[in-house]
């Protein structure tokens, strides 16, 4: 099982690095959240007798959470940029 997880992680990283367009914050968040969730879920699932099930649930939860956080960062960045433009118009 450990080898399967490692193989999936290597394929995921290779697929992400093969893309010519940079990842958005949402995509970055989903990848990082999914990887961290899978690792944490595997550890917790191992304690309850289902490492693969824990990893799958953790990966799905982590990917979803990471995508939501990444999208929120994108929205926040857009808001800050628009506020900076308004301030530049009034003060510079």
C-alpha cells in the first residue's frame, strides 16, 4: 500500500510539473491539501484498521478544503489590488 501511495504521488507531481501553464491558487491548494489530507488520513485510518480508506477520505477532504482556501486567497488578492488602484487614483 505504501508503494501504491508513493507511485500515485509521483505521478501527480509529474503531471503537475508537465503542464506548461502555471497552476492557479485554487489548483495549488487542491494539490497540497490533497497530499496533506491523504497523509493525515492514512495515519488516522491506520489506527482504525483502514489505511487506504483513511487516505482516500483525507485526500478528498484535503483537496476540497485546499481548493476553497486557494480560491479565497485569489478573491482576497483581487480585492487588495482593486483597493490599491483606487488609492493610487486619489493620492498619486
